[in-house]
C-alpha cells in the first residue's frame, strides 16, 4: 500500500479542501466498501441522474433519504416484526444499511420514489449562469474604450 502526503496540496490551494478530502478517500483502499444493498447510477439526461437502490422488503416508512454536508445519505431500519417467523430459506436480506454518495457541486436531489422493491432518487446538476461558458466579443481598441466611457457616464 502506498501512502501519499497531501500536505503540499493543502498549502498550495485555497478553498479546495473538498477535492483534497475526495483524494484522501480515494487513496485509502484500506476501508472496504460496502456492497449491500446493490445500486445503479444512471444518466437520464444531459444534466440529470438517477440512483436506483434495491430495497426489497423495506417499506417507504423504513427508508430515510437526506442531503447533508454535500453528500446524499440513504438509510434503512427494519421495524421489528410482531410475530416470530420460521424461515426454511431466507434470501431477501432486510438488514439495516446506510449508504453515502458524495454529490458534486451544484447537484441537487429533485425527488425520490419507491416502487417494486426499488428506491429511485433523482438528481439534477444546475450550473449557475456565472459558471456557464460565454462568448466574449472581440472588438477594436477604440470600440472597447467607447463602451467603457459609456458605462462610466451612465
């Protein structure tokens, strides 16, 4: 296992702590990633995504979906059953779980639905106008100076 010192990255950047934290998490392979429950992440449009999580055996009341600290938290806690059941084979796992998905900047959750044993969480990336690319018109120096004078006079 290689160990990387990210201290120079912290010294050379301002406001990029989140990127450094993501790199720290990506480089720490010691922590085993949970595999339960299985999930899909699909791109449904240019700036829209859907996370689908297999939650067979859970009701919507037993599921929790929250956004906090730039991450999507999905958790499930099975309510205790009133009657004791005797299973010959138990293949549907209904154990409690908690999954966390790091959200990119400007991604927000638009809704969640539960159908046919699947929890669907819809997300959309909303890029602010200030961050969208814009075309800068190239003019002559005299035109640029005239526009600057017009702005000052106004």
